[in-house]
């Protein structure tokens, strides 16, 4: 008895699906990025770097006038708006507010952030005479707190380990550092990775799900100690990738 040859369709079905190149990231050049807390050092620095790279950027603040003043100082086409307006107009919204106001700010914008890709870069830290130390929110991390408060948004975590001094310095052409990106949906993480990669010297690297955000946020306390001891602006570079 002759064994029948497998059909072409069956053979194709048996072949493993090629894995996507992890460095193949989407084109994000047409997205508008909103930065809540864009008048603070970290938010202002991120807004400046993204705008300098050609990204459309809107700075958000509780007061529209303050946001516009910061936008005018940054230049590069950056616009300013009150927080709710910033959230409505942006495709991707970076949360860069102080930890103390994180929950209140995020919760107040639940409707405006519905369906949006939200990038939380807040680091819950305390300070005493020994220096900086990590705080652990009840939800596990600032990013997980944001996800709990924004059930209809797509929350990711990134941009935690960047020096505000380097971000804002126009004499610094490249910032040699990696940006660890965490989230539940790989496609959302890839958008954030691609945004990070638009800034010269930076790479966006997928670093796991939101449940792992606490240790990424906490590492900032260590970097503060490094920077104080060595009078530096240290970041993070991951090897072998």
C-alpha cells in the first residue's frame, strides 16, 4: 500500500511561524505625544528630546498658561495645554508627574485617557538623611497603580532611568542609555520602544509585564546614589542584545 504524500497546504501548516525580529519596530513618526507633568524637569526634558527628534509634542500642566510658557521655552514646535486637553489631543500620553500627585492626576483624566496608550515613568521614592529609597505602592508599582485607575487605557511603563540634566542640555547630542519598557501588550510596548529609539543614543528594550515594574522604578534610588558618589548622570545599558 502506497502512503499518500502530504498536501502542500498540510506541509505549510506544519512549518513553524518565523519569529519576528525583536528590533523590528513600528513607524511612530506621525504620532502626537502628550507629556503630563511636562513643566517638571523630567517631563520637560523628555518633551525637548522627542520634539528635537521630530515628534509632535504637547506639554500638559494643571494651568494652560504654565504649560504654554514651558512649551515656548523648549521650542522645537512643542505646544502647551491644560492636562485634560493635552490628554485628549495626544495619541500617546507620558505620565511624568510627581509621585505625590500621581494617583489624583491619573484618576482625574480617566475619561480623556480612555483608549489611549499611556506611558508611566513615575518613580515612587522617599528621601531621608541616608538618601533616596524605593517606596512600594499598594498596587505594586506606580505603573500598576495607573493601570488600576485607568481600566480602559493601555498602560505601559518606561523612561524611568533618564537624567533630566542630560535630557535638557542642548549641548548633549546623544544620550547613551537603554529604556526598559514594560507592558501587557507587546504591540504597545513596541510603540514605546520605537519612541525611545527616536532619541539619538537610546534604545527601547522590552523588559517584561507590568508586574515587574516595581524593581525597574526602584532602581532609580540606586542610580541617585551612584550619581551622587561619582558626580555623574548614570543611566542603564543592557549587554548582549
